[in-house]
C-alpha cells in the first residue's frame, strides 16, 4: 500500500518516490495506490495533478504490477475537515480522473471506495447519507470502464446502493454487477469492527439497508463474491483470525487479496500456527496458517465455454 498527495508541481515530481516504492515491491504483483486529493478539495484538479496520476500509473504498469486504486481526501481519520465543501466537487474529481483510470484499464484491477470518508473508507463523511452515497456510486459506475471492478466498504452499503438484497437483481442501467467489497476491518472482531451488526441483526428483502449478523453477512458474501472481488486487510489479533476460524471465513467470503504488511500481529500469528485439514492426505495439511492462506489468494481462472471438433477418417 503506497500513498501520494497530488500537487500542482510538474508531472515527474513523484518519480523518485515511485521508483522507491517499486523497489520495495519487487516480489509483489498487486499494489494498492492511495491518491490523496486534499490539496484540491475545493477546486478542479489541475492539469499537472492529472498528469501526475497518469505518470504514477504508467510507472507501476511498466514494472508489471497490477493496481488497486483508492482516491481519497483524508489519511488522518477526519474526512470532514479535508473533503470538498460541496459534493459537486467530488463528482468533478471523479469525472476528471476517470479518463486517466480508463486509459490504464489493462493495469488497474479495481477501485476501492467512492472518494469519500475517513481514510477513503466510506465512513465519517457528510456525504454518506443514502442519497449522496448512491449518487456517487452510480456516477463512478457510469464513468469507469466496465473492465475495472469497483468496491464499497460494507455489504450493507452495497445493498443500499442497489436497493435490494437480491444479488441477481443488482445492476445499474442493465450492466453486469461489478461492484464488490473491501474490508479493512476483516476478522478484527465478531462484527469485523462495525462491518456487521449484532447477533440479532437481520437484513431482508424489505429491510435491505440494515446490517445483518456476522453469520448472515458472510452467507451474503459467499454468493456475492463468486461474481465480484473481495479483499482488504486483517486486523487485531483475536480468535476470529486464529487459523481455524480465518480459513473458513476467508473461504466463505471468497477473499482473493489481502494487505501483506498489515496487521503484522495477525500475519506473524499465522506463520506460527499450523493448518490442519479434515483430510489428512491433503497437500495443505500441516502447512503454516500463513502458507495455507497465501496459497489460496489470487486469481482464479474459470472455463466459461468450450468446444471440440474432430474428423472421421
């Protein structure tokens, strides 16, 4: 995960910074780039700033990295102070950056968030009411090339945007569902640090905008994330990220990427714990928890169609 604060300086201002980041990531294929727009919170992005974004993406792509992008205004947990005073500026920034993002569609796997919230995580913002959140998500979906996945912070937010809990009916303007989830509180507590509701919480077809319990929300992700990506970072050493619990929940949620640097307490615990398979003949039985989880992350190739032809002699 690497961050940039855009300025009105020359486009190559981040070259040495990016080169250093790339050197640190020589064994990494996927990186999260956080692009901080706070210097332009109440004005259009300058041409220099836009060229900076383009050059950042190009340098990473030239070094064979796939990219996750998060545009945001805050790194200090206080988005109210740094976000634009009017939502129209957020929308303008979405429009300005979309052309650059789309030009790198072969290098960008997905975008996290809708530009707003503390740390860009869609909380602590004055624009997180249903109307504003939905308008931003729909605009981004309309602007960004369909080959790039989008993602929101919680299942509740996803259902609110689509106004349904029925995954088969989740589309905008008739296009395929491509909005997934990113969870930076993953396995951090029974509620995943506020991602889910209490054990008696329940969402339904009618109350689709409510949080469900952990059990219900994981079941929802088990269906949803067969179609769209799910990832983030694990936090706070506790029983929910012990390997026997983590392996099941990460599998049910179809998590395909995790931050390799955070939370070190959890990652080091996985390196010390041993995964035991129900099938003792399994090639995974006896691996460290870290080895088990890392070998199950990443891309999955799916055969969608096939044909066979032959000649009779």
